[in-house]
């Protein structure tokens, strides 16, 4: 059996605060193969972006990262030196950040910023780097690509800046791309174009893609695997068909109720909601973190929560199908 390109086991991120330790990410497990797209979904503050930064080795110095295993093509990322990580980042692992205006350097031209990664990681001339930049700008759908090289980020629209970020991530033909909500600041039409572009490029170049997004409609169209994240945990993971057609965790079902379904949701009808707020993760975290918002919660939800697996589909709940089997409700 082929080893996965990226394998993560029991990833934990702890942040010291004035009130105690914030357990931002707890026990993350997943595998990703070449050519696959993994979508990580969940509410803001659930730890999605921190997880991606942990993979890239871009966490702040105060954040403590631990994992039983976090390997990229055989390289253990938790013990890799700064030199090793610099050789991986940009060359074999790339990241597309959420807001391109704050990620692109306003003092350098688009051409200089695109060429930098290739000049650092490959033995090429400046002309070759320039040619590669033009090629990729055209590939991501930017017209008059050569003329864009002399422009600065502020001279481009949000959609063009995001396309430049994608081109920059692709300069060295990486094996893994992490896209952290790459369309947050864009209008709906441009969002669809950018996400379709990422999906198509991943297929064309056999890249593994991790896409962090709130848009479940996008997930349904582009994902191979889905990881549902809540309060620092992956509460459900599996193939996209299983997650959408047979969701097992109450939180996953709650998210799916919040989106309109073409042909099923009546015009003007109220969409579903998930009551309550995400609990604090400062100090000891016990039991199911979703129990304060779950309609099926019982007293046993305060205890250890088993991980239930059915092939490649897994979720964390005390009930085999994620639904209440007892009328003994938990008072919270």
C-alpha cells in the first residue's frame, strides 16, 4: 500500500494565556495522498488555520506544538530544523493565505515576488524565473501577464491578487498546497472561479490540496475527503459522499441544516441554526465539547468520547450513529 504524502497523528497545539493554557487544537489525525483534496470545515475559531500553520512550521514562538507523528513524504516535521523547513516551504509545500493584500509585500513588484521562490529553490536564471512567472499568471487566468510583472499589489484587484498568490504557490510545482479560506474577501463569481482553478490545477499537477473553507457547497464540488472541525477537534472525517449523504456527528448534521438545498429548501423558508456558542478551551477540556449545544446530549457525554470508525469514515460520539438513545438529557 502506498504511503500517504502527509500523515498526522495526535497533533496538539497549546497556547499559554493569563487565565491558563488554551488547548487550541487537540488530537488531530488525518492522512492525505497525492492528487487528493481534503476540505477542513467548521466555525471560526475551531483551529483550522492554526492546524495549517502548524503543518507549515509558521506558528508563533509561544505556541507549543506536539504530535505523535507529522510526516511529509517521510520527513518528520515536528523534529525538522529551520533549515529543513525552509527547503520544504515554497519548494514542496506551499500555502495560499486568507488575505492576499497582507501577504504580498507592497514594496516589491509582482514579478519580483513571483520569481523569488524559484530563484531560492531552483538553479535557474532570472529570465527563466520571469518566463515561469508569466506562464503561471496565464495559467491562473490573468490576461496581459507580462505587463503585470512590473505592477505592485495595490494596483491589482482582490481577485487578481488572489490569482497572483496561487501562481506564487505553484512556482516550484509543490506536492502539497494549503489554501486557507482563499476566497474570503472576494465576490461570489470570483470565488467560484478561484476554487475551480485550485481544484483543476491540483488534478492536472497531481498535487495534494488542503482547502480550509466555510462554504459547504464548494466542499461538495471539489473535495475527496472532508474533515469537520469543532473547538479544536476533528469530530468527523470521511469521503465527501459519506459526510454529505450519511453525516454521523450531530455537529455535521447541524452544519448541513444551515445551508439551502436546491429544489428542497422553499424560497423564504428559515434555515437551520446551531444554538449556543463555542465553549472556552482554556484549562482542562473534558468529554464532548459539543455537548452544550447538542440536542442529543446526555450525562455520559461528560466522560470519555470514543472514536467510531466505519472504514474510512470516522466520528467522535458516544452513540453508534450519533443520535440520542436515551431520554436522560444533560442539563447544561
